[in-house]
């Protein structure tokens, strides 16, 4: 029986890993165990299927064509002289190698990921060029970019409407030096909804998650031999990206044309470094500049100091989950909130806590877990900012941001972060002495629609296109004075190319 | 449709594969529940089906049904081979009716049957099945979440699947 328990467990593990179970190849299990395998597959069919790897369509066509068409070609070749066959074979092999290299897309994506693993920081010069429907090109901006794997960056606009503008996030605070106004604006470092365009890590992640990637041809970009890859992302229009054949890293990105405007972003020069120079990441207010703080947070040095400010002793995790370290403690004095920051290599989790105020209300889209028979709100991603989430920062609508929120002993807690839900659960369990329970499959969503609302899909599709356009404008908008065609009607012009003061 | 030259034949194959691969893959995946095997069987399906489709001029509106039939036959063949080796494994039996993928109602009924059976398990058994199979957590992760030992999780999932098999079997009587 013990052996069957292990075999069943291994079988489930292999299915979870999307691998063909050994028991599908060598069926030696007893009939009873086979029935359990069968039931496991049946239960698993409740999940959405894992769709094939991105390169599967190309591989499928190639494999099927090779098997069905080559047979006929081989017959023709029998009549050829041996030497000619030999030459042809060499040529065919070369051609095949060429085609394989062209279409070996997962290798491209994997190669990019692998290459980026070796990069700890980079320093580049990014050029943003706009092309209109008549083919006229205009350089919108030239930026100097320093960025590292910890999410820190330093951006200086060298040319463009905001020439001289410097934006920095050093992981503890974010600020923008605005020479035209002689002001330095400070913002919270996390979350950071306005980062910068063509951030390499984000690009590679986007390509990895794309619906499809196709190498369309090879070309030189700034004398660098590159592959041009057409990427169809999970949401939005397809775009093209140029991958350096030598470094295996992105060099250039070209968006689809929207309303007669197309953007192309090119790293005209890029080099790999170990770190961003410390002096660039050191917060300072240049002489003659005024500091304008948009950050409601105040860093404190200890839990006791936090207690003095907010009037209660904040709970801390008894054991920090593996891979994380405590980064800093902050308070929001006017809201009487404490924020404990934990950081892993490329992940950040914040525990927010404060006294429970008002009625406990769940976000309508949340899943519902339990802590000591009380409900716990699980948002993945965060859609609504109720309770301490609302006071903790502008979280809603940010992708890859998850949260778990609950009340306990008169206090409200939220664990929020750019990390897996599993990591958030680990922190939550530490804070609740293991009392947190994930929802059961029965009814993970608390609310059901009572009234069906008719949706005009065509209109919705068009609206989404407009929103994507706006999103893109905001994405590069921190550095580019954008075209009016994409400007959202409800966003003041200056917010369109500057970080909003209300961040 | 038979094409005169190899170039257009390649194009035809490419078009067929790209336009039909997803539903074919989904059907196969539904039965084998792992990507590796589903990709392998999908490829074999096209290799076996295309010569017949071309030779018999199967019209486009019948091609999908034919491809699905071939896919099911391949799965059956593979399973029968295993059966001949002395096992009683039966992938066919676990699968819903062939029509399931064509008929959302059938699929919905199938789903409800499984969910109803899951609801008949006790809380712990349901949780272990949900975490291990539906959510795909490892034994270690499940043990951590449920605050149990890994060996306990293995025993629990074995018993839970035994109970579920019994409930499903009784429900089909």
C-alpha cells in the first residue's frame, strides 16, 4: 500500500509538471491504482488545460511536413548520382540548420532569459522615435538609463521636451528632479506604476508570456546583427522586437501603428555593469531646488519607534519566509498605519497593519479565505483598495500585484506584493500562526452577479484598444511629451508627461 | 484536396495544422492531462490523418471531426497496447463522451458530476485533492498549507482518491 501511495503521488507530480507519467509508458500498476490514476485525471480536467509551448505550431508543421513530404522527395533523389546526393544533403542540412535556427523560438526566449540571468545591471542610451502615417520620423526623446535587477533605476532625459528631467527609484524612495521647476518631487518607492519604457527584464518577461513569438527575419540594428521577432502579447497589439544575436538581449522595439503614429525604441548603446553607481542612487536635493514630498510614508528605525508613532505594537512574522529579508519599516502617521517591507531578489512584499475601522467589506472580485472562522480577502490581481489597502498606496490595477487582507483582534492586516500568491500565503500564515486557509473549490468567489448586463463586444473591443493606447502613452509618457491623439481626456496635460503629483 | 506540387501541399498542411491544432490538442489534453503527451499525440494525429484527408477529398467542414476521431483512436491504440501487456488501464473509460467538446451542456454535466463527487468527500480529503490536483501544489507545499507531514498528505490523497473513485463509480450505476 505504501508503494501505491508513493506511485500515486509521483503520478500526480508528473501530471502537475506537464510530463508524461512513467505509468503511461510502463503500465505495471495494479488495477486499483490504475483506477486512482484515472480519477486523478478526471479531477484534473476541471483545470484549464496547459496549452503547448509557444513554438509548438511551428514544430508541429515542421514535423508533420518532414514526415509526409520528405518521403516523396526521397524517392526522387534515388535517381541522383551519389556525389550529387552528397552535395544536396550537405546543402539541405545547411538549409535545415538555418531554418531550425530561424524558427527555434523557445531557444530564443530561453536564451534571452539565460543571458539576462547573467546581467546584474546595465547602462544604456535609449532613443524614442515617432513615425507618422506619412513616414515622417521625429525623435521624441533620448534617455540615459541605469537599471539593475533589484528594480532600481536612474533615468536622465538627454534630449526631448523634458530635457534634464531625472527620475530615480533606489528601492527606498523614488524622486524626480525637475530642472524647469527647480523642484524635487518625492514618491513612495513601492509600488512603482510609472517605471520606464523598454526595461529589459520586463520586456523578456512579456515575451516569455506572449501568445506567440515568430522570428521573421534577420537585420542589423546599429551594426549589431539581430533577429526580428514578432511578438503577440497576452493583451494588446503585436509588436516587433530586435534581439542582438551576440548578447541574446533586446535592442529595439517597434509598436504597431496606432491612429497613424508608431513608436520605435532603440538602445543605441548598452553596456553591462555590476552595479549602478551609488552616487546616482543617493537621494539629494540640488542647490536652489525645493523639495516637494508626495510620499506619505515615514521611515522608522525600529518596531518600537513605529509603536510610539501609531500607538500600537505592530505584529511581525515569527520567521521570515525563505529567500526574503526585512528591508525597512515605515509608518503613515496620519493614517496610523505601519508598513513592514520584505525583499527578495526581484520581489517585494509589504505587510500593512492598522486598527480596524468601519465595517469589514470584501472586494466583490476577491476570493475568500478564512482566518479563525473570519473571512480573508484574496485579490489576485488587486482590483479594489478597501480598508488598509486604500490607505497604503495606489495598488489597484497594477499587474502582478496580489494581496491578502483580514481582520483579527481589532486590527486590520494586508499582505501585498509583487510576488507569487504562495509567498503571500507564507507571510500570512506566519502572521496568523498558521490559521490562514485558502478557499475551497466550492465557492471561492463571494458574490455572484444578480443581473446579467448586456455587453456590446465590438464597442468593448474598441474601448480596450483606446485604453491600451493610453496605457502605452503613460508608459513612455514619463519621458516623452506624447502626441495628443493618445492623451486621455481626464488627465491634465502636465500629468501626461510627468509623474502625477497624486501618486 | 490533393495538390499538384509539393509547395502547395506543404502550404495546405501548414494551414490545416494551424487552423485546427487548438481543439485537437485540447481534446487530447483532456484525456491524457499532460502537455508532453498531448503534444506528441497531436503530432501523430496529423501524420496519420493527413494522407487520408487528402486521398479522400474530405471537405473542410468534416476535417475537424475526422481529426478528433483519429486522435481518439491513437489514444485507444496506445492504451490497448498497454492492456495487451497485462494491465487494465482504460483511458477511454475516464473520458467524457466524444461529443463533450462539441456540446457545452455535456461538458457542464460532466463537470458538475465531478464537483458533486468532490463535495461528498470530507473537508480534509477535499482540501488535499484541491491543493494537489486542482491547484497543482507539491506534497511539501500542501503539507505546509495543511500543517501536516508529507507522508500524511500522501496517505490522505490516496484515501481521498479511493473515496472519490467509489463515489463516481456508484454515481454511474
